[in-house]
C-alpha cells in the first residue's frame, strides 16, 4: 500500500501547472459514446479514474488510442456493447454517467448499480427518474440498472430536479442530446464542469443552451459527429495548491488555470488573510508574514463554496488564529478528516454536519490515514504545515484526483516522497 511521507514546516514557493479537470473529463469521456465519428479529447489529467474510464469505454466496444498521457482518441462508431460491468463501476461511481449516453445511442443499457462510498450513500434516483421521464423503462435486477427505450428513441421532456445534482444534470443532458424533441432541465446544477460538457457536446453537433444557469434547454438532434475538445483546468486542484500555500505561509502561483471558476474559494482565501492576484490563466496566493485567521464556511452548489474544497480549508483553519464553523451541506459524511487532523494536534469537534475548528499555533506530524479523495488532500495540506514527519496511508485515494501530487509539491519546495508501506485492507 503506497504511502506519502511528508516533512512539514517549510513555506511553499514557486509556480505549479494545473492539470485538466477530473470532474469535467469524466462526463466528457462518457459523452464520446454519443459520437458516430471519432473524437479527440485534449488536456485529460493522468489519473486512475481516467484510466478506469478508458477501460469502461473499451468494454463498451470503443476503440481508444492514447497519443500521450493527456490526449485520447475515441472511436465509438462501431461500439455496440451496452453493459457497464460491476468490476469497473465498483472502482469508479462516475461510471453511472454512461447510462444516459448508452440509452440515447443504443436504446438500452445495463449498468452495475453504483454503491455508496466513504462520503455518503450517493443515490442515483434523480438520474433514473429523469430518464424514465424521457421514456426509459428501468428495473433493478441482480445489482444492475437494466434500462431500455421502447421504440428505440428517448423523448424530450420537461424535468424538474428536486435536488441540485451535478451527475444527474450531466446524465440527463447527454441523454437529451439525441432525444426526439426538446428537453428542459429545471433546477439544473451550474458547475463549470457542466458548462464544459455542454461546450464539448455542442462542438460535436449538439444543441444545448443555458449551461451554467439553473435551466438547461436541449434540442434533440439525429446524431453527433466527431471533433476535438480540450478539457477545462481543474478548479479543485487549483484551490488545493492555493490552500497549501496558505497553510504553509508561502507564495505560490498556479498556472494554466481559470480564476473565474473558483471565485467563492478565492474570496474565502482572502478572508483568511491571504493576498490573491489573478490573470487570465493564473492565480497567485501570497501568505508570507500574514496573520491567517480561521474562516467560517458553508458548502453549497456552485457558485457557492464547493464541497470538494471543504477538507482543504479545514486543514488551513486547524492552524490559523481564532475559531471557525464549517457546515457541510452536500454529503452526509464528509467531515471524517477531522479525527485524523486531531491526531496532528488540531482541535476540531464534529456535531452532525458541522465542525467547530479552534485554530492551534502549530500542528505536529503523525501517522494518519486517508479515507477519501478530498479528505486525503486536506491531510497533505496539514502535513505540509505541521512540524515533523507525517506518514499518510492509503494514498490510492489521492491518486484518483491529483496528477503526480508529490512531484508537483516537490517543485514548490516541499519535502515529500512516496514509498510502499505495509499492506492493509483497502476501504
Ligand atoms: C459530483 O458528484 C462530483 N463528482 C463530486 O466530486 C462533487 O463533490 C459533487 O458533484 C458535488 O459537487 C464528479 O463530478 C465525478 P451530486 P455527484 O449528484 O454528481 C444527492 C470529487 O471529490 N443526490 O451533485 O455524485 C447526493 O446524495 C467528487 O471529485 C441525490 O439525492 O454529486 C448529494 O447529497 C466527490 N440523488 C447531492 O445530491 C441523485 O440521484 C449532490 O450530489 C444524485 C445526487
């Protein structure tokens, strides 16, 4: 089991290039199933979840060719398989995003029912209900979602989402692209990754409007052609490196990024006491010699503060002056990193979906264990700020969402390395 060994206490400094956005790349890869001509996707992050997605596209009959670790050609013109198997879906819940494209393209699909994960039960009822409103007949059988479209083609409909859901918005948008007639999705998610998916679909011949607002309108077309598309920069990776600069009282510039996609995060980092400067594709955070204060935050759908940055700001708050309340409103179990941070000397008490963080003068290195992708990012940030050595176990969690994280941090002056630790059961 790989571990990260961090010797903390040094301010980070320098430039770091941001990779393509995992949470834009995953739906865009699923969207390739809709295209009857080959597509080329650029700026893919080199992550385990991307590799799993490519395995899934191959299992569905696509021909995938990686010209380098960030560029992929997908030819779905002869793809005719419609089963997303358990062994792939269990590795990556986002596999559910092939359901809409398969139904739109082939009129049937069998996708292993995605289970929950560490952060919550992660239901998919909104995905299934929306597809049924477009004419799909869906049953759960043997742990699989078995769906088909009598008559072969989905029909556009007016769908009101009773919860704002990124994945359900993406699945239904992709299903609607080839449906007969117009689909309206009300109370749609507004995340930048939704906009990136819509821009990609439109580049391949779709007719999606309203992306970025809470009302999407999709005019169904007969087929999608091919084309190229470049994935947007990863706003959560960006925020993670900026939070690391803040926690270590350093000065870091993130490049190849987009400041307009994480304004709520930048506001919080400034509220904490950092100086933040931005350009068209870069963001610089300077915390050198600054008095950094713990900041209250409440996660909520975009454009509010993203749940995927909550753990990182908890780590910043843990070693800031004052106290702060963190309210996690999106997932039911996303405060797990608090106990691990307390092992490092933090003073965090959790009550339900709320954490009270009392800042301490200095965290201290300790052996800690990652529980999920973003919790592990918070542990890395705390380890970089702490005095002494921290050993972070189960770093396979972090490899799902951060490309070459130890190399990028070494480039910023961090003392961090990866090593094989004892094998303990995965979870
Ligand atoms: C996406 O997950 C992201 N994953 C998550 O990032 C992110 O935390 C989340 O959106 C919220 O921004 C990808 O894009 C691959 P949701 P998703 O559907 O789509 C409830 C990371 O770390 N819900 O917006 O699964 C759900 O329980 C990952 O990169 C239903 O009730 O999230 C939750 O409370 C973690 N029924 C809320 O909606 C449904 O059918 C928001 O979930 C679907 C969701």
